[in-house]
C-alpha cells in the first residue's frame, strides 16, 4: 500500500511467518496467567499497545500475541478493561500536532513544519471521520487544537 504524503510505497513483501493460531510458540515456557499478569502490569504503567507487545517479546519471549491468544492485543486489552478513550494511532497524531503547534508558536517562519502540520492535521481529520463511523469516537467530536492540547497535558 502506498504512503499517504510521499512518493514512496510501503514495505515490499513484508509478511509475518505462518504460525498456527492458539499454539504455544517455540522457546516460550510461560503460562497464560503469566502473560495475563504481565499485560495487566504493563497496561497499569500506562504503556500503549505497541510497547506492550515489544516488552512481551523481549522479556517473556512471546513473539506474536495472536499466535498465543488467537486474537490481537487490542482485543485482549479491551476484554480486560484497559482501553483508552482514543485509539492509539489517533492519539499519537494528536500529540504530534500539539507538539508541532507549540514549536510553530515560537518559530513563526518555519515554513517546512507548517506544511508538516497541515499534513498531520489532514490525517487527523481523515482518521476522525473513520473512527466516528466505526464508533471509536463520539459522533459530535471535533478537532480543536486548544482542547486537544489540554487533553494531551492531562
């Protein structure tokens, strides 16, 4: 799939290895309760999904969550009640836009980053439409940079 704001294309032929879903991966000696406790501990520390998956891979030797549970990490976190108000990719874009706005307040003539901010905000608007349709965001949610800055601070 092509990238949104560049002339380059995505990662060519990058595929995960074929594994049997629900099986125990090679080199993993833990139990399901060990992984459940680790996921809960990482989520309570405030780690987001990608970081939790990375820590499980490094610390516990569990390469793929889906192979072990038969479902994605986002679904596992939702079942355990560790979901945030906003999807992680959307929240990361909001954070990037807030940081860039703060930078542009100090550096008015930074033309390149003004363009970058426009690109980030277009991604935010596009994703917000998708998440409103899918129910992950309230239907009346609007992107207002001042409110988002307050949200990011808290």
